C-alpha cells in the first residue's frame, strides 16, 4: 500500500515517539509534538503506539491512497473527516486536509504504520540534522510513502471516551513543576497571561508576556534541558522547549511543563494564550501514571474491536 | 552530590566537582557506573559538565525517592581509573581565518594580538570535552587559553555552516551542523563532528582530550 503526496501542506513530517539512547551524543528526543494524539491514533488503527505517523502543521496535506486501508486522525481538526476513530479509505481515494480548524498539529495513523527505516533508534524526522523520517525532510509533492498493513476489520459502532484526551484549548492552563532557577525569579510566571508567537517551531515555542526578571546576574554553566523546559533568555520572554529541543541549554530554567500537559502547548497556534499553574513533582508523576492506566484500558478495549 | 529534578522525567545529579581532568573523570565514572548497573526505570544516562542527567520512566520506577537513593548509592562507590586509561586524544585539523573564520581578526584585535598569535594560542591549548549537546555532536570544550576568551556576539548569526570553529566566552568548539550561533568564528574543519551513519555518530565523548592543528586552505579543500 502506498500514499502519494498531492499537496504537502505547510510542514508535514513522519514522526514517532522519539529517539532514546542518543542524548549523550547530543541527539534530541524528537518525535511527535503531541505524543498523546499520536499514540491514540495508532491504537485506533490497531498499531503499536510508536508506529510512524504523519504530523502536519497549520495546513495539512492532500494524500492519495493506492489500496484499501484504515486510517485514524487526531490532534487538531483539519477538516478531512472525523477525529479519534478508525476510518476506512478505499484504493484511489484522496484525503484532503485543509487549514487547522482547531489546534495546530494533526496526526494521521495508517494501519500497519508507515514503512520508514530506523535511524538512531527512531523513525521520526529530525529536521535540523536532516535525519530520520522521509529522507530527513518534510514531505513534498510527489513523495510516495509505503505502509505495511491492510485494512482492519472494525467491530460495531463505538466512540472512545474522549476524557482520555488532553483538554485541548486555545487558552489552556498549563501545569508546571519548578525549574532549578525558579527561586531567582518572582511569581510573574504563574500570574501573567502569555501569548504564543509565530517564532515557534518543533524546537520550542516562544511566548510574549510581561518580562520575567531574574534577580541574579550570575551567568550559568549550561546544563541539561528536556522537552517542556521553560527557559528565560535575557529579554525575559520565556521559551518552552519542545520535541526537537537541544539536549543542553544555557538559559535559566524557571520551570518545566509537566509531561501530560505538553500536548496542550503543542496544539497552540500563534496568537493563542496560556497561563501556567504550578504543581508538585508528585502530582506530575501521578498524572503520568493515571494517563498510562487510561491508555492501557483503551488498548485493551480496542483489542476487542479492531481486528 | 545533589539531585535536582529536571521536569517530571529526569533528575540532574550534580557532583560538585571541577571541570578539570579529575572532575571529568568523576563525572564519566559516575555515568559509567550507572550505565553498568541501571536502577529500574532508568532509560538514559547523560554526563555533562559537573553533573550526570538520569532520564527515567516513572511508570517503571519504584518511586522517585527510591530512584534517587539508588542513584546515590551507585554514584558513591565509583571506580574511575579504568575508564580514564581509555580516554582518547582526538586531533581536529582547522583552517583558520578565511571564509570559515570571519571573526578571527576581531578576536585578535580584542585580545591585542595578531591573527597568528590567536592561531598559536588556539592550537597550543589542550582541551577537554566537558559536555556534548546544544546540537548533535557539539562538544563543549574547556581549556581555551584565557588571552583569547571572547564574549559571545551581541547578535547571533542565523546560520553558521557545519565545521565552523568558534569561541564563545571561555569556550571553544566546532559547529557540527548548520545552526544559528552567537560565537566568534575563527576557522573551519573538514572533519565531521556528527554523522548519523557512523556506528558512534558523535566524534567526541565527554572526557576526551582534543588538540586543534592548523591546516591551510589547500589542505582543507583536498581533505577527504
């Protein structure tokens, strides 16, 4: 089964759950910006959660399928069909995604997963180093991707319980845990409203709001950063590091967005606003455990319904 | 030794050591010890500067406090000498000045030196890899002679080509990929610091010693 790209969309890349084991060589985790959406759409077509999917941004692609198969769409709504359920597509069918109606990033999983070679432990596209994914780059018109699986038999009519999904919003409250330099700042981070700027990408989203001023002038030795790290450059406008963020950074770390809320940030568009709310590390851990339990239940439930 | 959470999926083990040979020996030793005997749920161990970052999967860890204790126990009984005997010396050829080193004259002027003096000082240094990061294969090198410490540029360049050698504050290094950069550019190397096709993609590891050697433009062009 093949998928031909008729229009590429603004930035359409192959993504997965990221690369593990290469951060010592400076290789970022990478993978889907909204990893939760990506995992759910994979489960909905009977794939392993980390199978390669397409991630598209603000404007989606137009794709033609050469054989019958099953797909699932999730994340932002790009107007190409229902989200969060398996959808049958027939040979020769064109699936056309438009501009994002909600969210910023859409995901398409196809039964069997995209057939993409593993580079450094992952199938995701790392644009900055031009590795992984489809030739290390975003998709272009004329690219032809292969997928392994045939169409799935889907039993009955049902919907997943959408409470499993992150509470997507254009004005989300995003939970954080404290960063190493949090005591060097006042409380502005958790009282102000921040707006997402257009200078945002898979490495990080740049916010504007009241400047965060550090009370200490001391320059820091660079140290590890992770997706979710909120760093504050000298201009006081915070940057939330995302999937393709470097592994080491030199700016003060005021906070880290908790893992379960990173999808909320991944789905913001330029102009959307967010607020931060602090939680404890224990709470952040518990939320991950809760999410994984919910995903395990979904996985079990779907095993009966997708053959 | 202090452990500080880095978000909800990693913890930074700060060893409080210097970034000289002895300090990096300890950093590397702790990383190796954790690698050899990983506590449950640990997914990645990354040495950098005077610390080791331990990435974990909270669903596989028997509690965060317990993970921290397990890390401490391993870090405290580190044997480092075996590793240090295997530390490597890596030579990096550099064509100084010219199109790859647009800021060489400025670095020299700022230090009150000639461009040749800057090259002599830069190649005379004995550098230690303190961390790999910022970009794949990028090595933070300590050991830059103080006379040529140069503050970062006030306006970073939007694209610095791969292989460019720069000075940023007290550090020097090589850009492994084309990236934005705020360092002062002094030269260019034909050696690949990062190659995803290699068995070990990054040329350098934390704790390696590095020497720079001057080559001319013909040698740079002919390098393969």
